[in-house]
């Protein structure tokens, strides 16, 4: 009897957790998974922060499963100051700390 009670509780917990996660945030059309997020920001302004602390801001052209990134209209910021402007930039994925959406430029 104890094991069936435990499985009922686990099932109820899973259901409650699923329900909570669906209701916790209002549906704003936001991406559901990291892959969905990355698909949704292609062609949009992004900030790519590297492990070195340098930021690249531009339009996300494409990326692959290794987080290799191609950007257009790219600007390089070091310590918050604009250092360079590039037409196209390619960033190797192992250097990427994060990708974030940016305000429209």
C-alpha cells in the first residue's frame, strides 16, 4: 500500500508542477525552450557576450548547434564603449557566454 500511495503522490506532484509551470507566467508568446528562443530571435537585434567580457551587438543572421554565430551590422563594445563596427562578424561558439535580445536599433 505504501508504494501505491507514493506513486499517487508523485503523479499528483507532477500534475501540480505541470499546471503551475503553465500558469506561473502569462502567455506572452515567448519561446518555450532554448531552441525555440534561438529560432525566434534570428533576424533580430541581439547582444552576444563573450567569456572575455566583450559584447557584440548586431542582427543575428544564423547560428548552429555549437553556438557558432553569424551577425550583421555588428558593433564591438569593450567595457561598455564602442570600439569597432563590422559589416559581418562570425563568432566561434566556445567563446560565447550568452546571447540576449537587444532593444531595436
